[in-house]
């Protein structure tokens, strides 16, 4: 539940920052892999939130942690598809140039669990779940530690 809430909040933040959603707006989620339970729940929550917000949704994942090539391809696919936002758990900093290109195309980029060294490669970075737990924050009215 905590992970879904975090993912829902991220997509909701994208919708608000993008100026609201229309039927043609696309949100992309790019995770490090599709086997880690954290990323599986993140995808489920993001997809549900995108549907609720009336957004089209595409999810991509790397094959293994640390392999940025599939993520770079996914970023390029999102740009080509006209995405309004990319939510990413970057495998490493080598995705930075592709994300900078996405931002230059007007796409909102949110780094979800791993901030990039190049601050110009992302519009927003989120804090990790561990940091959220330490801070005992509320997300959409739900206490993270509940």
C-alpha cells in the first residue's frame, strides 16, 4: 500500500505540473527492472493513477539493474510518442543526456528513487522510501509509516 501511494502521488504530481491531463496526454514510467517487487508495485500504482487522471500510460523497464541501454531506448520512445512526463528510476547517470534531450523537448522528468548527478537531467527528484520513513511524512493524507 505504501508503494502504491508513493507511485500514485508521483503520477498525480505529474498531472498537476503538466497543467492538467487531456485524453491525449501520455505519462511514461521507466523502472530499473520489472522483477523487483518495489518496481512492480510502483508500476501498478502509476498505471492506476494515470487511468484515474485520464492519461495514456506506457511502462518500460531495464533488463537488469545498472543496464542503462534499455532505459535510454525507453526515454527515446517516450519522446517520440510525445509524452508529457517521464517518471524514472534511473539505472545510472548515463541516462542523463537522453533525459536532458527529453526536457529540451518540453517533457517533465521526475527521478523517483535515485537522483541523477546532473541536476539538469531532471525537473524533480523524489526522496527514497527509507528517507520518507525517517521523516514520517504524509502523502496524500496517508502517513507513510502506516
